[in-house]
């Protein structure tokens, strides 16, 4: 009959030397590792295996073969547990697994709604449910407030004027052909000089064809 754990979220850390299990929370996956239970049958088999090797070496030195061959066959049988665990080991495993479950249950809660086993951090004691079925009010309020604060900051940043300069497009017209001129010194249409004349009084650049200087008001021409 297969063993039925109280939760499917567990890991078997057992070895030939003993038994240990780790049970995990269904939400956060944090685990609780049970206490190590030493295997008595494994410890006993290791003792007899070592004893058999000692006797076998002693009888070979004495020239005997009967007792040594008997012990050798025994150690061969004991060594088969590396290929398949003994019935004694399996019985110990079942008992240890049940003991480990009883130990781990005290560190978990079962949600009556979703039937999942969760740790203390993911259990809402006030509602008697896990935090996925019944989130904690204080935590949800704090999380919602923080989310709204971030939204307000982003909205305020969108409405904040950062660039204070002027964005305008200026186009130079050729004083000869009155067509849009290039950015060079000569018009790309008629070849006229595009260098702006200077005011003889203040030296400011004056648009071609202007009658007065825009800086000092001096009459041009």
C-alpha cells in the first residue's frame, strides 16, 4: 500500500543511513526539514558486514574455509541492500515518514477552502484561511497605497514642465530670389551672398532688406 503524505509538496532526503524529509509551503515554497532518524537495520547490517570481513580475514590466515565462506555469503546477502532496500529498512522508512509528517504538521496550516498546506507567513489567522484565499487587510491596504503613490508620482512627472527653452524653426530667405536659402554662405538657388549685413553703428547682424537696425534703431543704407 503506497504511503499517503499529508501534502504533496515534500522532498525525501532519506539515505541508507537514516531518514529525513523536507516539507514545503504551497505558496512561498519555504521548507521545513524534519529531524534525522537513524536507520537501526542499516547500522546493524554495517556492523555485521564489518564483523564478517574481520572473521573472513582471520580464517584465511588460519587456513580454514568453512566458517569464512559462510560469513562471506552472509556479507554478500547484506551487500544486496545497495541494489534494493531490505524489508526492515522499508518498515523503518514507513514509520519514520509518519513520524516526520506529525512533526511537520505543527509548522503548517491547512486552508479549508483550497485545502493547501501553508506556513505561518502565508496563513491568515483572523480569517482562518491562507493568504491567497483571504489576503491580510493591512498588507493589501499598504500595497494599494504604495501603488497609488507611484501612479501619482508618475502623473505629476508627466505634468511637470522640464524644458524651459523655446522650440522654433527659423528659415532664411535669399535677399535676391526670395527663396528658402541653404545653411551655407551662398544661396543654393541663385548663388547670392547670404551673409547678413552689420549695423555700422552697433555692429549687430541685420536681416537683408531691413531699413533700421533691430538692436539700436540706426537707419540702414
